[in-house]
């Protein structure tokens, strides 16, 4: 049994099996007696919990585990004391972006193609709650009956959200989002099906021409992934200031400054919200100002910055479609005390484009690129390019966007539309056929 695949000592037999009611220990569950013995030995001396100290403590117990069993025990006990416990082994798969714990035998993961049942389990509700409390404490906050819902960011790129009963009716809930250190290139996103060569060219020109944009989509649709990749296209001489509620963006760029909001202490003091960070960032001479996710009143400061010379910035926003972004911005603006007319005027001059990403049966894809429009009475997003079932269809705003990007408004022959699609005047008449999005 290898240390990579095993999370606990070999399945017990004989009298130890009978003592456990002949029930095999679930994968991912450490022998409680071994764990407690090692924990006491480790905590008896001050110092970090290192693999060498755990290995020495395991050896000192005198248990005959064999070479493979000893390595597996060290691995799993280290995770219990200093990592994600039974979930640690799931993080070794670079495709895993999210892990969800709904109960001792209900652990799920997301590798980009929908949720899958994970082959790990907890011994019971107590182990889940203990892990949740330890992770939240490692993030500098407290999880208990007075604070039953907590979100923290941990070293290693983990963002952990925990909910305790009775807020959760099914026991302690854990949600772990994993921020990978590596960032996809545009070519890798294209090869993974997020877009094709033509859409890639459009996105790259959005950054090159310093258009301000928002990336919209649902949770887990790939907004942050796409934004981080696009920011990596900025010129090396530009200074990027990133503002986030929980740090997730890690663009490959030589000059990045990151600011993260701070929650209040137990008395409610010391909180620093995104709006304050946007105001502070304006004194840091940003060439690109990015708000990782627009979710509240900070939209007022972001729009103000974009309207005072800070072009080429933007961020992400939750929305079901590109057309829903104006209503979402209006709702967020109202949280900051802005009226509809104020939001309309600010957005119309601040946001140049909206890139909508969606999850389909084929994975995460750029579904629409639109242009913000103001008809004098309200905001709307006019579609420039739409992708549906593998076909690109130019929209009414394509000639306008193409002109701003320095592109020929006539789509190339390999970026065509399905037969029978009406082409807006001035966009040309490309030959029909399936396109690389």
C-alpha cells in the first residue's frame, strides 16, 4: 500500500476487527488510538508539526505497520494534524478545484466536468467538526455556536467555508476551494475547450487595447481562471493592483500588488471592506485596477476609478447571462446608495465589454462577448459574438467591437455560423460550417 493512495493503516483483522463490529475502516480514516497517541507525543514538545516528527512519533508507538503502512500512517496523520485531514489526498489531483463535505460518507469533488463522489470518508460527525474548527482557527477566526458560518483563506491556496448545526440541518458542512499555483495559458484554455482561435484573438485584443471589461458567469464557471490568464497578457511595464475578498488571482506577471479585505474581530472592529481597498489603491498608481469579484457597494468606487482615467481594468461578477449584468450592477449600486440613473451613466462610460462564461456538458466555455449599451433610458448588453453548440454567431454589436479592436468586421472563413443564420449588415457573409470557437 503506497503512501500516495493510502490514508490509514491496513484494514484490521482478528480481535481488532471484532472490537470494531467487523466494519472495515473507511478510506481516509486514521486509527483513532494511533492518532491520539501520536497527537499527544507531538503536542508534548513545542515546534512545527513536520513529517519527520510525525514519523518518529509513529515509530515510538511500537505498532507494526510495515513500511507501506508506516508511510501511509505518517502521511495521513500529518494531514490530520497539519493539513486537510482525509481530504488532503484529493488535493494531489491538479484537476480538483473544489471539495465538498456534506457528511461522513458524503464527500464530493469537482474536476471541471461536474461533481463526483470522492473515495474518502470520515469516521463521523465529530471528525468533520474537529477538522472544520482546526482549519478555521488556522485562518485566524473562530468556529463555534456564536459564529457558526465562517469563511477563511489558508496557506497553500485553500479557501475554506464551514457551517455548523443547527444552521446546517445535516451536520457540519465544509467547502474547500483550491487555488492552484500554476496559471493556464491562453493556448491551454483553448485546448481545454474554453474558446477557439477566433475568440482567443478577440480576448487578447481586449487586453491589448485596454478595454475595461467584466467577466460574468455562475459560481464555478471559470471566471477567475479566465481573468487570471488575461491579466498575464498585460504588458510587463504595467502595474497591476488586485483587490479581492479572498485572494485567488495569481496572474503570471512581473508587477502585481494584491490587497485582501479583512473581517472584523470578535467585537466587530478592524474590518476593511473592498470599497476601502479600492480607495486606497488609487493612491498606489495602478495601471490596471482589478476587483476580483464585484459583490457589493465597492462597485461605486470601481466605476468611479474607471471613469477617472483608470482604463483597462475590471473584474468578475455573478450573473446568469451577459444580458443580466446591467441589472446586477444596478442592484449592487443601490447597496452603495446610487440611483439607477447614476449607475447607468457611470457604467455606460466605464465598462466597454462583458465576457460571459458558462458551464455546459462540454465544460467551461466563453458563451458570449457583449458591449455595454445605453439607450438613454436604461442599460443593456448588446451581443457582439455568441457561441452556441460549437458555432459563432455575430451580434448587432460586432461591427462596433471589431472597430475598437482593430479587426475586420467580416468574420474569417474558419469563424463562421450555422446555415440560415442572419448576419448583421456590415459583418460580411462567411461560409457556413463548424468553427473552432
